[in-house]
C-alpha cells in the first residue's frame, strides 16, 4: 500500500480548514436554539411585560448627581414590537452651547416604576440602560495650515454645537430563550442577567 503524498495531505487539511471557516461564518446567521439538555437563559420580553422608556439629557458621560440631568421625556406605553418615531425637545445647557458634550441616557423600565428623577431610573431593579452621544466636545484648532503657500493663518473660530438630529434604538424580539453555552460573542456585552 502506497502512502499518500504530502501534497494530498496538505490539500485535505486546507479543504477541511475552508469547510470549517464556512461553517463558522454560517453559524452567524443561524440563531442558537435551546434544548432540554442545555442550560438556557430565559428571555424577559417573552412574557410581554408592560414597559416604559425614560430619556434624560446630560452634558456628562456619567452624571455625578441629579442636578446634572434633566428628564427629557417619558414614553409610558413603550411598545417594543412596533417601530415608531417621536420628536423630542432637548434644552441645551450653556456648557453644551460652548462646545460641550451632550448625552441622551435611555432607560427601559417596567411601567409600574414611577420616574421623576435620575435616581428613580438608575436605581430601579429591572432596568435596561444605554446612552447615546448627541454632540461631542471638539478640540478647537488654533491654526489652519495653507497647503499651497505653506503659511499658517491664525484664525480663532467660534465653536458651533452640532447635535444629532435622530437616534435609533434597537430591541431584540422574537426569541424565547438563549443557550448559555455557545452564546455569540457579539451579544454577550449587551445581555443583563437578573435572577
């Protein structure tokens, strides 16, 4: 019996590697399923809870106190199964107008939680929290270089605040449970477990 050549062995290893790579890419588009022998994470929205969305604006990434935040709006009947557009008005602070940052802090809470202040939302038990940068501090450029002449033109510009005109919030729906083992790494930092 003749031994297989080195070329044949390397070709088989390469084909197996390609098949494995294609399978790993295909698994990105196949939702993980739960079976009875696997420990699964129960999905909270499967029970159709009544939720509200509360939005706070703040010039800081992490508010230091309640005085830093302002309750922007509360959406009491937050239906996470349907897409919607809502226009909100945000009061700009002097700090934001003078080239400062502005963040929108979003909380999704049970409708039974009464929210009037930042601490009410941030200390609620069943909350989901995220923040969106509406504007960001830009370091002023004190000099503008003229590429053709090589000179430097000293010109100090007044800062202008640029606010995002729209934001998007996505909610994962349509699943019942997720397996604890084999959970996609892209989802792990978005999950919050409550016992």
